């Protein structure tokens, strides 16, 4: 997904790729790669922090 800069400009934005979705402590967590980080670094967000469950493909949704 393309992420716009906080100024709203997509020209200085970056890309984020969802690499994994998993359960931890009864909650869904997402692992992502960010184009601004190194190739071995990952970012993690909980379902609550992610806040876009409606747009997550059915394969990754809670059953």
C-alpha cells in the first residue's frame, strides 16, 4: 500500500507491505515491511492499532 507523507503529498510517501498476520495473546497482529526501513526490519501493529479490518482480505480475518 502507498502511504502518503503527513503533509498529504504522495510524492514523498513510501510503501508498506503486509508480510504476515498472526494471533498473539488472543489478538490479531500484523507484520509489515516499510520501504523507509532496512530489508530485515519489520513493523508490528495490533488489530486495534491497524484499524482497517473491513479492508483486510477474508483469508486474514478472524474466523
